[in-house]
C-alpha cells in the first residue's frame, strides 16, 4: 500500500491558477477515481502526481519520496495511446530494456502481459495496426510489465466501446487484486461508481471532496458535488 501526500499544491500557467491549494494524505490499495467536469484539473493533477509536470508550488510525495523520484515504482498511461513503431511484443519489451531488467524471465513476463491484455494472437503484428481498444490494452500492459506498485490512468476508456472498456476494467481489477493501487481520471460517472472505492472530486482546480466513493455518490457534501452528479456542472 502506497502513501500519497500532497501539501499546498498549486499550478499556474499564463497567470491562470489551474490547481489551487490541494492538500491530501491518502493511503489506498484499491482504486481512486479523480472526477470532475471538463477543465477541473484532473489530467493535470495526474501528471503532477507522476512527476511529469512540476507544480508551481507545493509538494507531492509517494511514501515520503518526491514524485520526480521512484517513477519506476509507478506506471502511467496517457488518454491517447503512445505506440512505438514496432511489434506489440517489442512494445512490451521496451520498458524492461530501458529499466535494465534481467533478460531471464523477460519472455515469460511478455507472454503473461499478452495474455492479460488478450493480445497474444497479435503479438508479432505492428502495434500501429491495432484498434483503439487494443492499443490502449497494450499500453496498460506495457505499464504493468515492470510490476509497479501504483498505476496512473488518464481517461483510459475515452471513446472506447463497452466491450473494450470491460476488458480494460478487467485488467485494472487484476492489478488491484495483486495489491496494486490505481488512480484513474475519468469523466464517466458510471465507470467511477463501478471501479472506485475512493473519490477525489475537483472543480475549477480545487479539491472539494475526498472521501469513500459510496459516500460521495450517495450524498456529496458540497453544492458543486451535488451539481456534478445532477449533470448541472
């Protein structure tokens, strides 16, 4: 279980404050949904949590270490799949090589991820030929192959059909069953209800609610939270 600590986090761009005074002390080995209306700051927060973007002020730490350190203990998946111009198998092998994992066991690890993502039959095909859902499953498998403790997902099922969404959610559940932690930004409230046990609700760059998902969806405590669930935000 990983401890996430956020202290006085702010992010400003072109004189606009996009994240405002966010403070979180959070330990969760389940699924945390980061939700809110478009422009609330979900993707930006996720990028800062992984250390891809530095905050203007404040601090983010995972188990006491800065977000810019220990990235190998986290996997990150962008909303739009990033595909290397090589086969599916070679895409999965890439992070193992970059992180200098021993060659012994690499083939087995790749085969396990191909099976998990249901891409074994496409292993030697060019990754660029994959459908949108297949490509996203491959990028999640690529993030998981180094056995991270935490998986950060930015709108992983955006524009995907229900069947593809179900396969990706199965991959998420499989990771959590192995004691992994997931942080997922999503605009899909039904998905957030299905998956999460904790919610971070953002509005206009502010963290307005941080609570158990069942409590948030049953009775949000803020006016903005109620408006969001009613479709008025």
